[in-house]
């Protein structure tokens, strides 16, 4: 039976193995770190085995250039930023504001708006006002708002003149029904009222719009209604006189 080696031998052997392992680790990590690069099957097929550039093909700079080369161009970023925003004249601004107000009851003009200055189109228009189709979209808005609202009245609840005009319109049984906006009941009254006066060149509410055009004072409205001219204007704007009158049932 072979003699058993002393304990000191195993201690020296273990210490020597650990020393060699530590030396190899230091060499690998500090002196000659491994080169990790993605495997490209295209490179493997076309590159020569003795090509010296093969090992350094995927350098950080090469990766950055490859990413830039394959990045998709931004179709709407820089062009729209450089494009100027559309400018509204008074007719267009009135249509844009009226469309904004008539679309949803909760739509209000921000209190930061200066009613004496042209309004920012992006506040009241729901499309990109710097886009290449902005002019066409604006024309569509102008056509749509007056087609849907051929008769629009900006009024005041506590105004005898407003009540009188409402009565004149009610007696015409219009279809579609007149769009009536009681400005004095809105949270944006302090901004909307002077804004409308500027856009319609009028002095006070109520303001009656037929096909987007201001009709005039209450006296003029009564006169036009008596002569049948008011009905003609409404018909030309797309409204239907007596269109909402309930028909009597036929007797059998």
C-alpha cells in the first residue's frame, strides 16, 4: 500500500493552483481582454480568412455609422417645424372660432387669449396648422361649419333684443335648427364677446350669422323677415324654412 502524502504537500499544491488561476485571470482581464463582437453571417461568407480587418470590422464607430445608415428618415419632423403657420383673415377666423364653439359645449376660449389680436389658429383648429394640407383643411372647416350651422346666433339670455330674434327664428321652423350660443352664460364670456365684436365689426350682442355673414341689427332682421328677404338668405345658406314644422296627421 503506497504511503499517504503528508498534509503539508496538499496545502502547497492547493496554494500553487490558486496562484496560477489568479495569474491567468489577471492576464485575461487586464493584459489581453477578449474582443466580443456580433457575428455577421454575411461577413463570414464573403470575408477571407487571412483578412486582417476581419477582427476589427465591428468597431464602435462602425456600429454608429451602420445605425445612421439604416435609420428611417423622419417624414414629418423637420419639414413641419420649418413650415410657417397659416394666417387667418377675419372671415376665416370667425369660421374657425364658430366651428370650435359649435363642435362641443365644453370648448372654451382660453382666458389668456387677447381678443384684440388674431387668435392662434392651433387653439381652435383640430389639424396641424403647419402641415402641407393646412390650407385645404381650413377650406373644409369653413365649408363644414356653415353647412352644419347655416343660422347661428350669438346672443345673451338677459337681452330683450336676443329674445326677439330668437322668436323670429322660432317662427320659421328651421331645419337644421338655429345654433344659439348664449355668450353671457359661458365661462369665456370676457374673451369671446369682444372677440366676436372684432370679427363681425359690430358694436354689441346679439350677432346673427347666416351662412357665415352678419345680418345686421334687430331692426334690420325684423325688416328682412317682414319682406321675406331673411327667409331667402336662410334658404341660400342651406336652411329649410318650415322644415321642422310638425305635419298634421291625415284623416282617414
